[in-house]
């Protein structure tokens, strides 16, 4: 379904919903869920585009060649320092 068709259907849903005779609490819940759906339909393309455009590995702390492995002597020295 195209976005324009969705918006027309959604507008008809919002016009008809108060006229259906649904009790007030249920009507409020349906209106709230309709609003959430509307926001998701509007914002989903924007969010997916931002995720697709973000460079790969962004937020990843691993950089090749920056790993440092400690020797057993260094580990023992840090353990002794921590105890003091």
C-alpha cells in the first residue's frame, strides 16, 4: 500500500472511530494506538535511512592493531599494586 493510500485510510479510520459507539476507555486506547502507528509510519523511513547511511563500525571500540596483551609479569605487578 502506498503512503497516500495509507493516509487516506487512516483519516477515514479517525473520522469513523468516534462514531462507532465504542466505550470511552476503549476509544481512547484505540486513538492512542492509532497515533503510535501513525508516528511509526512517518518516522520509520527516516530512521532506516539514517541507519543505512551511518558508517559501518561506528560505535565499535575495536580498532585493528590496538590490542595489547599483557605479560604474566605485568599482570602480577598490577595485582600487587592493587593489593597495596
